[in-house]
């Protein structure tokens, strides 16, 4: 009797607590069901990983778009003052090496045009094929045929990679041509023994007048385009000085002859 009352008390306690009765035959109540479900957790982790991977890919794509030199060049973000500009010595050297890699032994450069974002190089291959090599800011090289050529020209290793930067700085210092307005510059080979040596011609978009200069192949002797180079100026100066000496000598001789009274004095005047 006492045992039955005890069973009833336990049943009432179970009902009051809201917990299920023990499983028959086990004496153990069902485990409570909580929010934790292994399948749902795995799905959540997988979703987070996918989102994280997508975000990382987006960041990388965005970073490439911001820093990729070719895309920056397409957006007009690279000027001669930019670290990626081909006019900078390190980039100029790398560009010339890329050209050299496409030039056969015995070939030469006919002319080279360079701006901050590209270089167009006319080369003549050893077999006489004339080509245009185009180099971008990523130093990728493409080529197209441009007829035939002959003669001798420049070697990539002979072009002074520091010259463009020297010219741009000297043009700013001497003529107030601003680097941000720099357009392009060109160097061509010497056509014959009697023609001038290779030299640079450089151009700016602003100002609209007096916006170009010439310079020696090593970047020195920066001067207005169309004016004589240093060698020509030196020859002109030497000729002028010689002419002045001759004029003075002639005047002195004439004065001496006017004073001469004897044959010996005349002889001394003309010696």
C-alpha cells in the first residue's frame, strides 16, 4: 500500500514538472531536445565559408583593379611622375630588356617612342624584316610587320635609360614644362656619317606653344626643339672666334702697312 502511494506521488510530480514520464522498462526519461542540431550547424559553417571565400575573391579582384598597371593606364591614372611610368629609369631598363628579347642578333632599333604607359619601337631584324614592337606598362610585347629595312641603328643596351627622366626634369627647371603635362619622346638612329648623332625629341600637351625640346642621347643639352645641338653650337662658336681673330689680324696688318716706309717694314707687316 505504501509502495502504491509512492508511485502515485512520483507520477503526480512528473505531471507537475512538465517532464515526460520515464520510458517504460528503462526508468530513464527522454533527453530534452535543445537548439543544437549537427546538420544545421554544418550547413551554417559551410555557408560562412562560402561567404568568406566570396568576400576574399571580391577583395582580390578589387585590389587587382586598383593596382593593376594596365588597368590603371586604361583609366588614365599613370603620368610620368607615377612609379609605374615607363619614363622612369628602372622601368625604361626593363622595357629595353623586353625589346632586346624580341630582337635577333644583328638586328637594331630604328626609332623608339616612349610615353608613361607604352613604348613603340621600330626594329629591323637581321633578315631585314622591319617590325613595330609595342610594350605596355606590364612589359608585355606585341609585334606587327612594318615592311623591310637596312643599315645600322641603335642597340637596346646603348640607349641611356636615365635620359627620359633627365630630360623631363631639365625641361621643368629650364622651361617650366610640367611633368604632369608630358606627352611622349622619340629617339631615332643616325642615318649617315654626315647626319647628326641620335638625339631625343620630347613633347608636352601644355602649353600650346613652345611645348617641345630636344636633347642629346644621354639626356643632356636640353634645348628648344629646332635649335642647334651642343656640337653644332661649339663649331659655330669656334668659327666665330676664328673669324674675329682673322678680322683683328687684318686690321693690324693694314695699320702696320700704312706706317711702313721701307721694304723691310712692309715684309714684317705681312709675316
